[in-house]
C-alpha cells in the first residue's frame, strides 16, 4: 500500500476562480499565471482548469515547451523574459511572448532578427525595484523595439509591490501613467490583489496568480471572502495513536509537554512533503472531519495532532492538512509565519497529485 498522503487538485475550483477573475475585470483579457508548476498544482490540471484563459504566463522555458506539446495554442508569456539568446530562438519557435526588462534582452532580440514577429511586454519599474526600466529607459527601449522588424505587438506592463494594501497601488499607477503617456500599446498591470481590489488597474490584460488557486493575496481577507474556492486539498491519514501522561513530551526537541492525560495522533505528513517545519503547536488541522491542532515539532515524515476534540479517532482516519473546507491554507501559512504561496509551491515531488475532475 502506498503512503497515504496526497494532494487532490480540483479542476472545478480552478475554473471557478478564473471565472471570478474574469467577472471582476470584464473588459480585460486574462493571463493565467502557471509558474512554479502551476503553484504546485501541476500543469496538467492547469491546462484543464484554465482552458478558458486568454493566455498562460510563467517563467520556465522548458515548461512553456511542455504547454505547447500538450496542445495549448493560445498565447504564452514569459514573465522574466529571455535569460540568454537561445531563449529568443525558442520564443520564435514556440510562439512565446517575452517580457523585456533590461538592455541585454533588447540586444538579443535585435541580433535574432526573427522571421516571425515576437510579441513583447515592455516592463516599467513602478516601485518594486526588481525588474523593469525607469521612465527614460522605457521610452528608449520602446523606440528601439518599434524599429526592429522582428517585433510584433508591444504591451506596456508593470508589477505592484503593495496592491494588497488599501491605496497601495495608487503611486505605482500614477508613475506608470506618467512614464507611458503617449506610448502606443496595450497595458497590463493587475496581479491577483489588484484584480480583486483595484479596478483602475484592470486595463487590457490582468495577470491573476494566487487567486486562481483559491488562496487570498490579503492578510485581512480570506479566500472565501474574496469569492474563491481552494483548488488543492492536502490530505493524509493517522498512522498511529499514542497516550501521554502529564509530563510526557512529543517529538524532536521535546517542544510540547503534556499537562494532562491526552491522546495524540501521528500523521503521515512532514516537512519532506512540504509541510512547514516551523509550524508551531496549535497549527490548525482536521481529523475525521473535526478541527484540532498540531502538537510538537514537525519532523521529516510525520507530525502529531491533539485528539482531544476527536475522541473516537483511530489509525486510518483521514487528516486534512489544508484545503478541504475545514482548514484554509492561509490559516496554516499564518500560523507558520509564511504565506499560502510558499506552501503551495513547496509541495514536494513525492506527494502524489490527484486531479479531481468531478464537477468540472
């Protein structure tokens, strides 16, 4: 028998979340962001769940080739652009649109002289200070791209640092408007938080990411409050039950010590599966359909849970780590001092992905 842990990915939830993004930005086309193996959900599920997207966006060129091999014919956008001249050659071959954010990428495009036009998304640094041109550099780059025969459409793009905060995108939008004034081309600004909360950022293309997978980009708004459905349920089972006397400790480092007689359950899930090792005692979990909390330190292959709220629990009972309707991934992330994005992307390759097509 296989180890009982699995991640069940709901195609229906992915479709719902994409439809939610479309409903919020009805005048815009939507890139479905599928980097990091579709945030841990798998490209195969993404191809089904986001079949109605106008395009897919990612950073990995090998995965872009896989999307084409799997039959995706709509646009694909490489969010970090080319990393070397060979990537430009692949963009020509696989019909990939490229973000252009620094001068070397301009040089590679100029040297390639592609026979078929390559669409580009020219990136402005509106305050994130990671990728993108300043205002003067943006105009120079736009002029140079416009003069190259191998360039197709030029879309103007930026990325927000603080769109999850009230008014946090205002300055970035104003900077973008000043820098792009008078330049032709479509605009793409909105990430998930801006899709949900900044209508002025919707423009021609939106780029939803985390919201497509049913997690919230906000610290103070749950996914359910955003109208989203979790697309991943991480589930396992109890593999043992232990009885503790007062003074008994649990796990490495003895970080949890019982103050009363108690039963604890041992779950086949640990940090080698992608569960956060630093999750403290009390991190929410559900056993046999009832919420409880973890106890002790998460180890490589196992974690322990308090069975007091589930007195009838026994080995073989299902454990929901997150995403099944009882425990939100954002709750686990908050308890562990991280974000749902990291938990999704950290899912280990040894955890089987099971694509649930029910209701799709």
